[in-house]
C-alpha cells in the first residue's frame, strides 16, 4: 500500500461532507474570511468553524488570524494526493484511449 494513503484518507474524509466540499469550491476561487464563508450556510458559526477545523487538520486549507479576522485559504497542492490516486485507478484501456487521442491529434492536427 503506498505511503500516501494516510494523507489520502484524511482528504477523502474531509471532502465527504457537502458543506466542506462547498467551502473548498469557494476557496478555489480565492481566500476568504470566515464570515464570508459562513454566509451561504444556515448554520451557527461554531458549526462552520468545526468544518474548517476538519479541513485544516486534513491539510486541505490553511488559516491566518489577524486581530479578530480569520482568513482561510486552500492549501496549494492540497488535492494533489487525490489527483494522483484517481490517476492510478484509471484502467489500461482508458490510458490507451488517451494515448490514441494524443497520437491522432499529432498526426492530424486539423481533425480531418
């Protein structure tokens, strides 16, 4: 079993919740303060903070506190482990189809 599975498991657990996935989608656009992240959800701020803590513990997000304002950011490369694992799950047929597509594009770039 590859050594990155602990990290992968943590990321998958963190992303298993739809609220946390929505937060990650929002943070993919730009960092945000906690109050901005909380706005679309009908939950108490401590509940959202718990979701952020799960994401931070999994290494998906980072946060910085300046005075009373906490800014949350998507950690660069945080989802790379997921991307690698998904790539490993591709079947040989899918890989061959990709290679064929690349070859055809190179040999006939105009698509005729």
